[in-house]
C-alpha cells in the first residue's frame, strides 16, 4: 500500500494494482478465527479481495486509507445463520446473497459460464461455473449451484407465524429473475 494506490503480485507473477482515484470503498471482514479480509471496491463495479490479515492490521489500513485515499475502511460482517432464505442483488460485477442485511456469499459474474432455468422445473435457476485449468486434480471445486426461486404468490414462511399471522409476499418468477 502506497500513497498512489494498492498493489499486489503473486509468486506466479500475477499483478493487481488499484490507483487511489479508482478506489471508492473498502471493507474489513472477519472470515475465520483471527483471520480477516480486505475488500477494495473500484469504479466500474469490480472489486479485489485480500485475505490473511490480523485484526491488529485494521488500524494501519484504516489510517492509511483515510489519509491518502479519502476512503473509510468499514468493518462488515458475514451472515452465518445457516438459513437459505434471503435477498439477491447485483453489486458491481458480482451477484451478492444477503441474509438479514449481512452478506452470506457473493458470486463474481466473470466466473459464471452459464445460467439456465431447467425446462421442467420453472422455479429453479442453475448456475454453472467456469472450470479453472490451474487447479490440481485432487482439489475440489464448485462447478454448479442451483437456487430455488418461489413462484409469484407462493407464501413465504416467516417468524410472523408464531405471532399468529401469515405473510404473503410477491416473489418474482424464476424466469423473470435478472
């Protein structure tokens, strides 16, 4: 991290650079026991994630980003509820799934090979991912993800049932999901 921006180069030579004028937001997220991630969001919708930091690194990054980039490093949390109901939104070049206004996970759209709606199951969306040719044969990779999308008019079961009321929410049909 320099005054002009952020740069990183892997052992294989892959380089990533973000000029300070391209940086629009920064998030600091706990992703495991004593393990943190720095996510940089840039103009145009793309983002970069760097993992492996300690919580004590937050102050160093926060001070530098405020002084040199005029960006506030925000602490964010991940949803760990384990429920499968939430909201979906496009955030830049990613599809972000949220539960109770916390990010559950995101899918970079550049990694999606195709998305289909099976002809016999109209309330499912199937996403297939690009195959990474650099992955070791023994490694496991996510190749497909299938989502259930309630049809318009189906009831959403909520905690409101405990209070005696059912909620009906209008839900988009799977074939109308962007």
